């Protein structure tokens, strides 16, 4: 076929014809690409812009109506319990009942050559009458006031109408005076300054 064109147009004519065909083909491809690019741009979705600031919270709506539930009926009344024991009838410790606790006393120099000290005991429940006070020296349980104070430091006890102080440690103090009441007792001690004594106590109501 090229020989046919070569016979009619000659070699220069064939070259020119081929160049014209390529030029037309290139223009067609360029036009196609331009049209295709324009079409794709025309159908492209727009880009989303930046998000705006968050709005303020709205006010709370009104409260809804109450539910339609029905309150149940009241249950039956329980049986009456047995009568309790009058443990503290009248607000006082019953006769023959015992309270116990701990005590500590200290003596201090109030002025040159003069020392004073004491201790205070409070009863959790008031007694019927003020008790008699007895101090049992360290290690003398069962020897001093044994009938009024039959207990020990570890297990303090007292006969009816008595307040017994059991000494666990003593640094040379002596009970000088006592002031018993139905609600407790005040105790005055004497001895060397800056010394102390401590122990347990028990009181039994008259």
C-alpha cells in the first residue's frame, strides 16, 4: 500500500501525508482530553468547609407528668414484742449491777516545795447512792479490802456500794482524799512531783 502512495505522491508527499495524519490525531486526542477533563471537573463534588463553633446548650424542658402507677396497700401490723428488762429503770444502775473502767492519776509541782495531783472517774450510768472508795495497792489484790474489793487489775470487781481502784503501776503516790458522787468520783493524790499511778476500777450499785 505504501508503494501505491509512493507512486502517486512520491516520497516527499507520503511523508507530508503521514505528518498530517499524526497532527490531526494529536489534535483529536488533545480535544478529547480537554473535553473529558472539563466534564469530570463539572461533576466533581464541592469540598466541605471547616466546622463552625458549637452552639450553647438549650434550656431544660419542663418536667413530664407523673407516672400512672398505683401505690400498694399497707402491710399488716406486726405482733407486739415481749416486755424488755428494766435495765436502767429511772435512769440509774440497778442494785447489784457493776460498771468498770480505767483510771490514771498524776502529781505536779505547783510551787517550790508544794505538789498537788489527782484523778477523776466518771460512771456511764448513775448510781442510786454514792459509793465507798477503796484503793488497792499494786500487787495487794486479795490482801487489802478483800471483802469490799474481791477482784484484780485484770478483772476488777466490787461488792455492792463500793468503788474499788486496782493499781497496775505506782510511782509512789498515795490517795489523800476522795469525793464520791452518784455519777463518779474525784480523787486527790499526794507524792513526789511529776509522778503518776494508773490502774482499773469497778463500782457496784447499792
